[in-house]
C-alpha cells in the first residue's frame, strides 16, 4: 500500500507536459505575436502582442473581447494545480481535473473568438479581423497548449478501455485532420481557379478595348514629363477605357506599359486607372521608367512582352490597399506588331475570405466532432470492456476459491446478437460451475479418504504399541497379577 501511494504522488510525465503547456500559454500571451493586420502606411503587416500594456494596451482586450484574460488565468491555474496536487489524497485525479478545467478555460476564449469572427464582430486597429488579418504563431501556440491541457484527461483512463479511447482518438484525429486539410485546400483552389477565370476574361475584354495604333503613336510623339500628366486626348481616351473596365469589374485595377526605348530589360509605363479614378490623378505617370519604381516586380511584365502571351500569377500578395493577384496581356497595332501590354491587379480578398471562413468553421466543427467522437468512443469502449471487466472480476474470485461471492448471472449474455465476448462469458461461467462441482466432489473424496487413512493409522499405531517391549512387560505383569488372585469369589479369612 505504501508503494502505491508513493507512486501515485510522484511527479509524472503527464505533470511535466502540463507544466510545459502552461508555460507556453504564458509565453505566447505576453511575448509572441497573435494577430497581424495590414498597415496601409508601410504596405506590410503589423503584429500585435498580447498584451502590450506599455503602448496602446491589449488590442483584443481593449476592443470588445475582455475574455482574453481567461488565457493567462488558465495557465496560472494549471501551474498551481501541478504543484499543489501532489499533497492531495488522490493527486492523479486532482491534477487531471484541474488541468482539464484550465484547458477548457483556454478553449472558452478561442470559441468566443471564432464565433465573433464568424459574426464579423471583432475588430483590431479599426479593421475587421475577418477581413484580411492573419494569425501570428503565438495564437496557435496558445491554442495547441490549451488542447494539450485537455488531453490530461487521458491520465484517468486505465486498462483496455483507456487504450481503446486513446487509440481511436489518435486515429480519428489523423483522419479528421487529413479530411479538413483536403477540404481546406480544395475550397481554396476552387476559389482561386474561379478568380483566375474571371481575371482572364477581364484581361481579354481589357485588351479588346485598347487602341494599339493610338498608343503606338502616343509613345512616339508625346514626350514624358516628370510629375506631369500629358494633355494629349489619346492618353486620356486610353486611361478612360481602364476606368470603364473598373466600373464593370470593381475588382480590377488596370495599367499599361511597353518596352523602354532600346531595351528589353526595362519598361516604361503608359497609364493607369488611377488617372481617371482620383482627382487629382494618381498612379504611374506617362513614360515613367522602371527605375522610378524600384519595388515593382517586372518578371511577369517582361515575360508578357517577350512571349506575346497572357500571363497570370496565382501568388496572392497583400499591401495597404488589399490582397491581389496579377495578370498581364499584350496588345498590338493594326498590323499585328507588339506595342505593349496591359497589367491587371485583381482583388483576391475573396479567396482569403474563403480561407478564413473555412479555417474558423473547421476549428469549431473539429472541436464539436472531437467531443462527440470522444464521447462515442468512451461509451463504445465501455460497452466492449465492461463484460471483460466482469469476467476478470469473477475469474479472480474463482481463482481464490470464493465461489459464493462470484456473480455468474452477470456473465449471462443479453438477448439478441451474440458475439465472441458473449461466447467467452458463457464458456467461463459453465467452466467455473463445473470446476466448483468437481472441487466439491474432490473435497468429499478427500474427506472420506482421510477417514480411512485415520483408521489405518490408528490400527498401525496400536500394533506398534502392542509390539513394544514396554507393552509386553506391562502385559506380563498384568498377567502375573491376575494369576496370583484367588480363583474363587470368597477371599481367605484370617483367624
């Protein structure tokens, strides 16, 4: 009993894992980035750490989600349970319950977070998180660590039932993960393919409305002036067509370009839709060379001019204005000579939105499916192992010879479809009863044999006593005494 208690109170591998999870949650909360939102001033993502009390405060906490405080509270609670649980009467059960409660607190926050995302109610830095924000690694570290705390429930599962629950849970976890990953990739690919098809159609329409002869003469006759848009009507007719396309397809941002004079490694810009969409005009300027746009990626532009073929890049990139994919298509003069190409930045936020919605839905549905699966496996495992448990209990009593305490009626199969376990229970009950009868019969035979043996032993012992010299001496003396006694019944009288 002492050894069992000592082992139960010892620091185990489960305890170590729980402490690591709690420390990771605290580290993720205080030191790792959680959310990134587009920064329109730097065309990049600015990540928020939770919390950043020295600056603007915790963005999630400050903007409508104070439940984020549950995350560090749960981690501290788990650490307290880990160190105080050793002194309790049943430390294993105490720690398991405490760690699971801590994990549930963490998941309570994440469930609320994803529900707010699905309802498009959560904002960070004035922007809906569901519209383009990305998750930092701290977000995922805290979520996975919380799940790790909930897995401490497995330390309460023992025997075959525990093995079945753990085994099926691991198998179905892999199956669910693969299924959801496939669906995630399928939905993303389908949305992106639809976007590329729309872009290709828009590019075809855009090229059809470009007057190649007018652009060719415009480039030949009108000089480029820095920071000044040309007054030539051909230029404004050209960019006005881009504005018409933008009115028809609001996701499209069009521009045009051509080879720089005497070079096939650089381009000059012709115009963009920004010249007609804004007042004053914005965007690339007429005959602005590639050196004036050092951050522009010209590989696709040059490839379109070199091949004379439409080029569409499916790589999504983000800036302060949104998320985009880019396509290019060449245009020609009336004689079929290459003049330049049009470029199209096509808004791709719909694809990212599909990804975001699937991710949010998957995490919630995965959690629900996981709980249902765990409950079903737990019940089914119990149904499978309960007969074996009763069988083991009765086998132990039979092995100890306590037949009167055995409950053979528990081994009777239920009405309906019998399986191998039912057959085993029936065979064992029948065997145990036969063993009991045989044992009782043997006991009776042993009892009778013992009586016979006792009688033989008594005769042998008497024989041994009679044949001893001591007994013969006593018998001889007794005989002499009897011989000296008068044979008549009247004793001699003295006178």
